[in-house]
C-alpha cells in the first residue's frame, strides 16, 4: 500500500519495514525511524539477539544513530516513529533526548511505558507530543505472528 | 580509605573512581561497575558530553560492556554498583538485563526510578535485589560539587 509522502502512515510504514527485517532475522519485530524536517535521519530494528544485548531495542539504536548523524544530543525538532509502544527503558531514553514527537503503532500493555504514567508522574518528556495507533493492526499483527511462530 | 575486598563499599568505591573520572571530564559524575563472582567485569562513567548522546549513562555503558565481555544478554549472577540511583531509562535497562542485584549510593528524588514505583508496578526486575545508601554521602557530595561548579 502506498502512503502519501510525509504522512504519519508513510513514516510508520518505513519503521514497519525495519520491523520486517527484524522478523526475518529472528528478532522481536520492532522497527523505528527518526524523522527531522521530513527526512529520515536514522533507521533501526531490534537487535537484542544479534548484539547479544537485551537493551538493543530499535528506539535506543535509532536514537544513538540520530545523535551521531545530527551531532546533537537533544532532538526537539525530530519525531520518532516506532511500530510498538516503547518500553520503560526506551521511554526514559526518549525523555533524555527531549524528542519533539513520538508516534507509535501497536500498544504493549505488559511492557509499554504507559502503565507507569500517573497523574503526577510522566515517563516521556513533558514537551513531547504523543500520537498512537498509526498502522496499529499491521504493526501488532507482526509481533503476534512472531510469538506464535516461537511457540 | 581502604575497604575490605569484596565488600559493597569496596566495589562502590571502584564505581566512585569512575565517577571521579567523569567529574574531571566535565560529565555529570556518575560511575558504575558490574561485578560477577567478586570480579569486576565492566566499568563505565557517564559520557553524555563526550559521545554527544544524552542516553550514554554509566549504567547503560557498563551493561553493554558486561554483555560483550560475558557473551550473555542476561546477568542474573551479576551485581551493578552505581554511585547514583538509576534513572527510569537505566532502571528499565537493568530490568531487561535481569541483573541479580543493584547497589546504589546516593538517591536522586527528581530523576531516580523510585518515583515511578507503585504497589502495582515495579521498574526493576522483580527478582533483582536492591541495596541503597552505600557510600551515600561521598557519592552524593560529588554530584553536588559538580552542579555547584556549573552555576
């Protein structure tokens, strides 16, 4: 399916392509891209198996790649698109990055950061805009298919 | 001051030496070591400035180093010693690592992971033992001295 360039669906589909690469490599299929001025400045997929590092999530790898590419340790003008709701670690990393916007696809009730959000406490940066549910079914179905295959 | 080898104070003092390196380099002075069978398998200090990466905290760098050294992506038999209470991101990373024990020095009421812990929700892994307040004053004073110098 073709999405119009620059739309949330377009960039989420690019993140989804990263998730598909993870799937093919036997990794939990999560993908992310970082976008700045409508340009993708970083792409990554989950690599916990390949790097033998349980913290090598797509978001962390994409952030580090974006910091390197832009030569900046804060990303207020960037958006991160990720196929699955970020976990607590990744949300904490996104907070430190002061990223302008986070767009995610499927929700993750068990591991997602939202379970820790209270009236008093946030996990993402208070200035970060959050958009959810973009290509939600497609992103979630890939994760379900992966775990179904594992069993 | 000399601490008896193998004690929590001994290893925390090794983490403190890492924090002192960070201080000298103009980084927020936090240091960490990972210990396995009484042997230090990883040492790191905060490098957010040097690496231009707002997520390059001592704990994250120490974990990745330990994963690489041990060739394992889970660390149930290891202990992480860190001079300051881990932030949400680092606590999330420690959760994924399934580390056996976390020992920290000073508390961090503003950024520390503890503010998100509720009766229902934990941030560290449920099997991770937590010990606090080891060399607390020494660790906290170094952070205070750093921010005092900045102002």
